[in-house]
C-alpha cells in the first residue's frame, strides 16, 4: 500500500508538472503589447468567416449564407515613420454565396497572387491599406466590391502604455466598404481587456477579450432604387498575442447585427438580422 501511495503521488506530481509546463509563467509586472516584425521573416495567416443574413420582406424571410476564406502572407520591409511597412500577398481566397435565387461563387483569379504594401503601427492600427483599393471582387449582380475593407481592422489594437491583467482600453476604428452599389461604413466603439495569459501553439500569449459594439450605415443603389441602411452590431472577440515575440497568433469572434433598410421612393422599410462567426490564425510552416 505504501508503494502504491508513492506511485500515485509520483503520478500526481508528474501531472501537475505537465500542467505547469503548458501554462506560461504570468508576468509579475505589466507587459507592453506591441507588434514586432523581422525583415526577411514572413508570416502567413488564414482567416475564415461564415455569415448568415435574414431579410424580412412583406412577411417572408429570405436567408442568405456567405462563407469565405483568405490566406495571406506578410513580408516585413522595415520601418516607415516608426511604423511597420509590410508587403501583403493574397495566397488564396474563396467566397461562396447561397441565397434565395441559388448559389454564386465569384471568380477570384484577378486577386489571388496579388500583392500590395500596407503600414501597421506597433499598436496594431492599420495606418495605410490604400494599396488594396486597386483590387476588386466581382459579385455578379451585386457589382464589384473594393477589397480595402478586407484589410481594415484585421489585427487587434493595443494601448501604448504597459498593461496588467484586468486592465481595459478603448478601441475605436472605422471600416469602409466601397462597391459599385455604394458605400457602407461600420464604426466600432469597442472595449478590450487583458484577460490573462495562456500557452497557445507553443507561444506564451496574452489573452485579450474584446466587447464589440458598432453601428453600420450606408447608401446603396440597387437596380435604380436608392436604399439606406442602418444597423447595430454587438459581439465578442478573443485574441491571443505572443507578447515576447510581438506577434499575433489567433483570434475568434462572434458578432450579431440587426437593422433596417429603407427605400424612401417606395415608402418601404425592410428589417434584417444577421450573424458573423470568424477566426484567424497564424499558419505554421
């Protein structure tokens, strides 16, 4: 029995040691969350998204489902005015739309393989993604959509000051989507919290939880009809950041929205709701 107890104790201690090895040593002091890039060392990421849109028209609900993915590589090119200059290449991309009138898959050959330069601040602000303005996705009857909005807000933002567990900071940013039909803007007024530390994919990561809140507004023209759009968004995002390496590792988000589309010329108001579930992660090579 004594031998059994000793063996059992050994197993328990081994298990505890294993758990400790899987958890990063939480910093005793505040940590600075800032992006770092090494020229000549590219980073690749994969993002996936699933959207469901429900539009209520004269008592009937029309459902549209959109699934998409984006594979991209960031090639660091050094600093520009204190910010990171990155060469971004679209390695792969898919978009699939399933709606009341059937399915559609845009031809993306004109954007896959294309590159442009973007500027990212050490705190994660996308200072300049204007290089993507020359890239378009042809959505068929929906017209062409400029790709700038795909790269606005792709990385979590951090405060310039060091933070400790429990600290919060505001994140305000605007995403603008331009298309042949018009323009839609989403203004976010989020709040992020350093929630803790966790070992993820071999990296000691800061876990950041963000309460997502935003308003969407837009003016569109569909088949000669002027439409206005107003909506509210709310959800959560959890991101993991390798604070020692200064590298984004992964994130998951869930956002719900609800709003109205107005057609003043017809005196019509259309209600709609939607959900979006997305994830982004570093691709190990």
